[in-house]
């Protein structure tokens, strides 16, 4: 029988390690992009903001007009 060496096992381990690193890099890239496939958020892409201002206060009563000065007596 031929002697079996561990050279085949180390090559296989090297290849599998590269595959694991490639998959990890792919997952990292997909998780870091805007089209995040891992996100479960249902938030809209562009938020809609509405600001409602309070109603204007009722106008104050106008100041009473000053009475006209009395007419000067005719001499």
C-alpha cells in the first residue's frame, strides 16, 4: 500500500478556508449596502414630515376710538 500524506488535507483546509472568507465578505458587503437584505424594517425610503401649526389666536378687540373733541364755540 501507498503511504498517505497529509498534503491533501491541508490543501482542502486551505480551499475551505478561502470559501468561508469569501462567504463572510459577501455577507458583510450585502449587509453594508443601502439595499440591506437583512433588514426587517418597514420604514418608508423617504420619511414624510407634516408640521401642523396651532390656530391663530382670536384678534383682540380693537381699542375704542377717541371721541371727537368738542366743537369750538362760535364767537
